């Protein structure tokens, strides 16, 4: 089997109705979708990705009004956030109703819900009469895909259909917000900046830091997004620092080109955004991490971004890409 790449939403909907797997474009990253209420189809997501069964999936729905079909209660803050940011890069973790298969929620009593903001995928969600469970369309532990071709490269022989919606606009996974003990808490940093959430709610929120042991959500494993190179993180890269042959830098700001190669030092330099634009850096991040992996640099030095706005989510991904356990 080799996945067909197309922008035909009717075909995507047909495959989903058939219980098959379809890669879907969203504004965050490409997702690997299946009928969320069909346990067999959902099980196929886990096997295609080699995803461990303890890692729950996000349910994608066509609009916020459907939240009560899958969630048994919705705190006030959740409604406010849904209203302010859906469709958009926000996932809400809420107490689940029995209709949600345990496999989707990995046995948890909660379910993760999102209304994605991509015209093709919204069309598909409107064409089918079930919600779509979709984790990122990459093998478990690897960098998330931000183009249809990324999906084809890694999962093309395991799925039937890739809906091509062009490169993802945001480029980072959704920000996940839950309400443990009634406290509004960011469980995973992502494409919606925490500052925006706090502004919409008019109060500060808790931010859970991840750890490698017993993560509440495996998107929080310390080692994830692993390109396989030796990666070191810096506050500021020093142009005089010697580097081994076949090295790369990932930088941000400071002008210049997005890519340059310094023959004399055998050093490739990738700039996530020469103008210092965080949204552009987010959009470029996974593409650059993919290139780093493909080109098998011996050593990669990374300059961390400012710890604000999307910079926090980008640094989170960079730290995990650099983690060795
Ligand atoms: P992915 O789309 O591959 O980034 O995976 C979805 C993310 O959502 C994973 O990190 C999950 O662990 C997280 N997630 C899904 N359901 C829940 C839940 N009920 N509680 C906490 N996190 C969840
Ligand atoms: Mg993922």
C-alpha cells in the first residue's frame, strides 16, 4: 500500500467512514485521523505510529457546540477558552463521557478535545457524522509533520490517504489545557501562547512542567521529537566556538539568510527566523529538525529563543529534541 496524496475532501471522508486511516492537515501539524468512535480504526492509529497504548489521542470535532457530546462537564474557563480560540491551536482536557472509547483516552477519565482551524479538515469534519481522533502523523517519538510530503516520507506505506492542505500555518502542536483539581493548567505548551490564554481569562494559569517518569501526557516525555543527532543548547551562540566537522547551528534573529554553509568550518547554519519573528520560527522548527536528522550532522548547537509567547513552546521542543533520556 502507498498512500494517495490529494486535496479531495470527499475521498478523505469516504476513507474515514470506511474505518481507514487518513492524514489530515491542521493549522498546527498534520494529524493521523480515524473515526474516534470506532475502536478498531483507533487501534490502527496506534499500530501505524508504533504509539504506546498509554498515550491518549486528541478528538477533533467540527465545532465547539459538540463539546458536550464527549465531555461530561465543562468548567467556566473551558467555555471561555473554547469561545475565544476555537477553531484554533488549543486542546481542552475535560472529564469524558462513556461514548469515548477507552483506547482514545488511554484509560484516563478525561478526554482531549479540539476544533482545528484548517479549511479542508473542517470540511471533512462536516462531511462525516463522527469525531476524528488524531495524534500527530509521525512515528512515535519523532518530529511532527508540517507538510503532506513529511507524512508520506514516514507513514506513506502504512496509511491509505493523505489530504494535502499545504504547509501548516502554525507549525507547533496545540497548547493543551486541563483542569486538574479545578485549577486551569497548561499541560503542554504549544501553538497558542500562554499569554493569550491568560489575557482571555483575565487571570494567571498554572503551567505543568513535564518529566520523563510517569508523564500525564506523553507529549510531555522529556525525550521526544528526537532527530537522533547530538544536540547542545545555548543561550547565545558564540561565533568563535570551535565545532567538530559536519556540524550545524540552529539560530534565531540577527538578520542574514535562512540557510548558510561555512565551508572553512564545515558548518551549516539554519536560522529559524532572521527577522526574529516567533511565529515564523514556529512554522520552520520541525522542517529544520527534519533536515538536521536527514543530513546526519555529528553535532548541532542550538540557540534558545526568548522565553516568551511562542518562544516558550519552541524552546520546550528544542529541549526535548536535545534530551538524551
Ligand atoms: P499528539 O497529537 O501526538 O501530540 O498527542 C496528543 C497529545 O495529547 C499527547 O501528548 C497526549 O498525551 C495528550 N492528551 C490526550 N488526551 C489527554 C488527556 N486525557 N489528558 C492529558 N493529555 C492528553
Ligand atoms: Mg505527537
